[in-house]
C-alpha cells in the first residue's frame, strides 16, 4: 500500500498544483531540469448517466528520479465502486511522436488530428477511451500565468466544450459506452505545489442540454487571487476578482458554498455543492511517510462534487465542482 500511495501522491499533486491538451506539438511536454517541474495534460468526461471519467498524462521531476511519466485514470460510476489506477514510468518509456502528433506515457496515449482528439488509458486490467469530437484549440485566459520568485506556473484551456464518446471498462467489468461532454487542459509549473496555492475552486458544466461553462479560481499562499475567471460556451473568458469559500461539516460530510465576486466587488455568482463524488487526500493517507514529502508537495486535499451555480436573473447551471485545499483541518 505504501508504494501505491506514493504513486497516488505523484499523480494527484500535479492535478492539484496544476489546475486542472493540445493539437500538434502542443501535446509535447516541455521538460525542465528544475526539481519542482511538473507538466500535466488532463482530460475529463461527464457522461449522460452521470459517470465521471478522468485521464491524466503527466511528466515530473518531483519525487524520486527525474523526467518521470505518470498515466492516471479515474472512473466514478453512480452506485458503483470507484476505480482509480495509475502507472509510473521512466524517461525512456514516454515520449512525443511529432510525425503523428501523439504523446505516449507507458501504454497510455493522446492524439489530436483530423478534427478529433483520442485519449486511451489501459491500466491494471481496465481501460478508458475518450474520443472528443474536436481538435485541441489552446487558449490561455488573462492571468493564467503565476510567478513565485523565479519559478512560474501557466495553464491553457485546450477543449472547454466538446461532445464526447467514452468507453470505460474497470477490471472484471463489462464495457460501458456512453456519450457526454468533454474538457481538457494543459498545465506546466516549476513552482513547488506547496507554494503555488492555498486553495483552488473549479466548476465545469459540460453536458449538452443546458448552458455549458467553466469557472476557475485560485487563492495564493499570500492571500492574493488569480487567475479567477468564468467562460461560457460561445463567449469569451470573463475576469473575476475573488471568491470566498465556506463549508458545513468535515471530510466526507463537507458541504461547500463559494461566493464569487466581480471587479467592482459585487457578488456575481454562488456555487453550491450538492453531492460528493470523491475525496482525495494522498499525503494524509501516507501517515508518517507523508511528513517526508510534505515540505515540497504540501498536504493537498481535493473534493469532487456535483454542484449548482446560481446567478441573478439566469437559470441555475449544474455541473462538476472541485475544491482543492492545502491541508484539511
């Protein structure tokens, strides 16, 4: 269990430190010699039956070794046991093929060409395939770059709103094929995860049949906010000022409320969690061993919920909400 827990830390700390991909060469990682370098390509699907699917392809120098590749997949099906698997590989077992525009990490791969994007993750006897009906289209909203000393973090939205077909097959289970809404982003950082943010808030409304939008908010360790923005399908990113985060209950019983404020200081939207899908606390799970890596990765905890976003004069929007904290008192 200790080895598995360490692998979960390597995978999850990237998704926490780098908020949660791109056509052509933008699927090629840009490695750094920095000990705190990490780069993540994150693919998400919210399926018609409310199944949540995530695949991450990552490269990092954090932890033992350097230029380590990690492929991670998560499938959360209503009423079913969660399935999460990941594989860590050395620098010779991942790479980018410029001829085909394909990024491979072990047996996992991502390719964006001919108007579609395909991601495949066969792991631990299970398999996830995500097919987006769109090519990658990188875009970095204003404020998407953060500097801490000489270190830097940057993220790109690669697929904000795309129809998606998914095939998921946890080990010893029948294959499920479902349509849904898809999302992808790309992040790169040389800032130690423990120093990058005090907390993150993310909201993604991806499925067809309602308004589709994304919301991202970061509060730094210094109490400053940025980036904070919302983006509705068909529009342009809207810059926001800040947010406040409150909750009732603890751990798996937590219920969250996020108030989001615009540039004039007025509250412009409220985000409320409705049901918990998953709580992830990789360093916490390591116990004593967690103390050895905490100075670099911090003590990240992420809650994934179903949620509703409310704005004055507009219909509520339902979607996926992530709350990521540095520590969880």
